[in-house]
C-alpha cells in the first residue's frame, strides 16, 4: 500500500496520520486545468471539421452486454480476451466497459433500423474507452477517442474522403504534414481472407516451436491475430510471414488503388503497408493508420486507425450495409502537439479589485451584469490588500483591472487599469462596460 503523503504543507494541513490519500485507478487519469484547455481545443476543432463533413454526433452508453464485443471486435482478439473490463451486472448478466466505439455504433444503427431512415448515415462520437493495457506514455486504461462511422457507401471515394478529413484535422491541430505517415492496406473480402488465413496457418504451423502460448492457441482459431503478437520472437517470425496483398483478387486491388488515387487528388500522400492488419476482427477491405513521428510516442505513435467493416451490420442481424470508420486517440494527439497547454487557456478580461464591504456590495451586481454579458470577470471576495489583489490579477493573466474602494464610490469614479498596455484612466459607472468592450476589440 502506498504511504500517505501530506496534501498541503501550508495553512490547511492535511492530517497524514488520520487517513491514506485516495489514489486514482492506475492508467486512469484526471484531466485538470490548464491541460483541459488543450483538450477542449482538440474537441472543438474535431467537431468543426466533422460538422463540415456532415457528420452528426452519436452518444452511446459506456456499458454494453459483453457478447456485443465478442461478436464484433472478436472473441480471440487481445482487446476482448485480455483487456476488457468485464463484470457481472447485478442481475447476473455479463457487461463490459466499451473498449472502442464501433460496436456500439453498429448496435445502435441496427436497433433503430437506421437504413430505413436514410440511405447514408454519418455518425461521430467522442468519449472515454477502457482497455486494461500496460499503462505507459500514450497508452492508458481509460483513454479517449474521437471516432466516426459512415454507413451505406461501398467506396472507394468515401474511404479517401475519410482519411483526408482525418489528416486535415491533424494539420488543423498544428501537426506538420511531414510528421505524419498515412499507411493503407486492404484485408480483402471474406474469401480472400480465408485463403490468407490458411497460408498463415501453414506458415506458423511450420514454426510452431517459436510461438508463444497466446499465438499457439491462435493457430486454429484466428491465425491473423498472431501478427499482432507483442512477443519479439513471434514478431520476427511474422516479419517473414506471407503477405495478404499477394492473395488479394482484382476487385480488392482495384479498390485499394482507387483509394490511393483519390487520396492523391486530395493532396494526401499514402504508403501501402502490407502488414497493416489492425487488431480488431471486424475489418474487411480498406484499413488505414496515421502515425506521428513526433511526441516521443515510441511504439504508441499510431494516432488514429480505422477501416471498412462491410460485413459487420449483417453479421449482427441487419441487412448487408457497407461501412467504414476510424478512431483517433486524443491523448496521443495531445502528446504529438508541441504547444504547451497554457497557450490554449484564455486569460481573464476583467479583475474587479475591491476594498471594503460597501465597495463589494456595489461591485457584485456590476460584475454579475458584465459576466452575463460574456465578459470573463473575477471579483475579489477575500479581505486582502490592493497589492495582493493586483498580484492575483497578474497570475490570472488579466487584461483589465477595475479598482473600487470607498473613495471611488463616493466620487462616482473608478480606476480602470490596462495591465497589458500599462496605462490607466478614470471612468464613471456608465462608462465601465463600453470601455471594457473597446479594450477587447
Ligand atoms: P483502435 O486502433 O483500436 O481502433 O484504436 C484507435 C486509436 O485509439 C488508436 O490509434 C490509438 O490512438 C487510440 N488508442 C487505442 N488504445 C489506446 C490506449 N490504451 N491508450 C491510448 N490510446 C489508445 C478502434 O478503436 C476502432 N474502433 C476504430 C474504427 C472505427 N474502425 C472503424 N471504425
């Protein structure tokens, strides 16, 4: 058990002898100011661009019945087998905290017979996902995704449109094109996948002695997942394994070539990565990932990933509807962005320095009115001297300070100081708001 540490050494001292300090769950972090301003910037930019591409927001529950993920992400994937937070609900049914968003989106799509409402559905979502992974930089147990799904278009133009949108978002967030790598691949149709699965099974069976336990079990059930193994010996073996591209038929090849052609038209350079198989079972056809060369992310440098899942809606009981989607890892994008969090936080427009009770009684409704008018205002509620108040105004990166004391009240004139331009003037009560607005322009 971790030793208790005092919370504060100052005036409000936490009594370490009384209680142990509460800890956050490993891999699940608080997001505090000023960091939160950077989050809001990313979320806002994402909403703007998704809105421009005509996506609408979808909100689904955190908890789903466990079989949903077994039937979509796949029972033999690392995510479902090793990483899900699964537990019995109070009625005994097995529920899991969502490890990703596509499964829920597809469930909602089918539950609502969405295809009867519109031929093409574009949804996006934003929120926490949960995977019990080894926590490290860029890899958390509660992490956040911004994801999008399009139902009803077989592509390939929409595949390219989606990848180009993702790149545009990352550029809009301040990342440089040269620091991004766009990798694409195709997993082919189910027949091509079956052929490939057999080729992989034959290859890995011939080297079964070098496989770890997890991979050996995958030999029969899902040999494709051996390619995701983190075991260095298996990874070395996987490097020489047969390549899916070699088993692709003409249609899949043409689709992939068309995606790349459209991407080039949209100004996005892409590379084919024949080993890009993704760790989730529902993919068919186009897959893609965007990696960052910045941010010190190491093996966690995949900012976003996605692909087609043309069979998923029908496999869960809906009609045959093609679909494609992606998800971007917010924490990783934040790490790849070089600007410090403070630069995303706006300062205060007005600090109302108050000396005495009478002045405060006058200032409170004044500040209230200004705040309701959208002026970011702080008023001093503590009994402290003017010097300390101005120091606080500085710390809050304030533009203007309004000073109100008994003398000012009696004279009906107040001092408005511009803390940036370092100049001040006397204003009457009715001049305060127009002067502030003038300074804000
Ligand atoms: P995914 O590749 O599992 O795909 O996750 C997408 C992104 O989420 C990753 O590229 C990464 O940035 C972030 N991510 C994943 N796990 C973690 C973690 N433990 N800590 C921090 N970030 C993480 C999906 O989830 C699919 N649902 C994407 C998709 C949507 N495919 C089709 N539609």
